[in-house]
C-alpha cells in the first residue's frame, strides 16, 4: 500500500533525514492531520532543505537550537504549501517572518 499524502516513504525519508525529521515533526508527533492534504516528494524536500540551510545560516541558528529550527522548518513548509518553490525566495520570506515576534 503506498503512503498517504503527507507521509514520507522510506526512500525519501532516508535520503534527507536531517530536514525530514525536523520539518515533518507534525507527523512524528502524532499531528499528521495537519499535513495530510499535501504530499512531499524528493524535489520538494531538496528545495526545503536548501531554504532551511540558507535561513539557518543567515539567522546564525545553531544545529542544537531545536526550537528555532522547528520554527524555521514550519515556516518553510507553509510557504512551500502556498506555492513558493524557489529556495532563495523561501529564505527571504522565512527570515523576514522569523524576525517578527511570536
């Protein structure tokens, strides 16, 4: 049986584990209903990984800062779902949004 939309297959999950674990924390935390209407393929994961890396670098976010990295991943995912697929534009949007108070 193929995975439902929003679930990562093992091949994709193993390819980009560092980002998929953080960005898809909604699935792993039991909140899979939050992403069940959007599927993520390997091309999307590549774009999201690039945007995540660029945003973390620009904001000087350490790999150990789980809260900030999860927030960045959530923002990247949101902008991807809205239709933006350019890693540089995603980074600009995410950095601007991240600087706003929660």
